[in-house]
C-alpha cells in the first residue's frame, strides 16, 4: 500500500479543507496543513464539512513550507498545477507520496513549480476551465494514486450480489 499524504499549502476555504479531511479519512491518508491558514481550525464550516471524521483525522500543522520540508524530508513530492505539462495518469507514483496543492485563489507559487518541474502534474480538462474545486482535485488525485496500486488497503468491493 502506498503511504498517501495530502499537503495543503495555505488553504483559504474551511469547507474545502473539511471535505478534504473526509477524503483523507476515506483514503487512509494523512493531511498536512501549511500555514498561514485562511480560517481557524475551530471554524464551524470546517467542522460541518469534515463531519465527525475530523476528530479521527491524522493531521499535522506547519508554520510554513520550509517547516514542512524539514519535518518530511523523504517521500516523493508531487505538485498539482494546471500549468504542468505532464498528465496525472501518465506519472508513476512512488511508495511514499506527498500530493501538494496550492491555495484556492492562486494555486502553488510559480517558483515552487519551476523548481519542481519534473514532479508537476495536471488533471486534464477543457481549455476554458481555469481550475477545479480544491476538494474535487484532491479526490481525483488521491484515487489516481491509489488506482495505480490497485486500491491496496481500501475496501474495493461492495456487498450487493452480482447478477452473474
């Protein structure tokens, strides 16, 4: 099973972060929140979107991106951007993966993308689409990483009888 980590760099919208917390719980992923946050972790919208999963969530907080890197020196760092040339489904993810997402209003800083071009990926979309919702992007990327490892560690089959 892959060690999946979701990194939000300066998230701004509590509802997105709450929904991403739910995604992390469903995927068995750890959530990393890099300050400054655009909301309080006590925010009612964060709690509502995260439902009762938030108290069970494996989450770490960092004062800035440098702090995050110092505390997480190993693992493949993948940067999500609509500016990336490589498609997310054409990239080989390693055993320990950190999917790094920028803030909702502007995405990841340009210098971070330029420094990490070899590990920048994008989700295909139409030319007129500027971006997807952050929580939706996290869900798509999390499932792509787990798809590549045959959803190891996840319940991949339902309980309905087959019509065979």
